[in-house]
């Protein structure tokens, strides 16, 4: 799976670098559209396969998303990224929520489905 993540990272950073070359000539909305279509779409594609990845690989994917957000908003490297991600309405991780995140809702059903998730 590490080869797949490396491939995603390589493609994303390549697109970020290309967009960065023309960033001063385009508006923030145009940059956001380019980043979402060329970078974020690669992070989102088949993200269910990223379930149970080691934290090191997930952190590398998160760095790509942070870099893309900094490119759009022209945020400096040492500024906090959480408000930037919030302003763009992006999640802080490219990985979808897990079944355990919904465990409080599992017992609300009239039938017992909790044994399906063990």
C-alpha cells in the first residue's frame, strides 16, 4: 500500500507545483477549483482503501492536503492550518470515518446489528 500512497503523493505534489507556478496570475476561486479538481480528487479517489493505514502514511497524505490549502489561501508555512482548512470546508483527514465512529448509533436500531461489526 505504501507504493500506492507514494504514487498519490507524487502526482499531487506535481500538480501543486504546477498550480503554484501560475498562482499569482489567477484568483483564489480559480485556484481553489484547480486544486480541488487536480489534487483533492486524487486524495478522495478510492479513499476507502486507506482504512487502517499506518499513521505515518496518513500524515503524509494530510501534508499534501495542508500544502494545497496553503497554496489556495497563500498562508505561510508557520501559521496554523486548522483555521485555513475550516475556512475551505475541508476535513482534516482524507480518510472517511470508521464504523467505530458510529457505534453510539448502532444500538438505536430495533434489531441487533452490533454483531455484524465484530
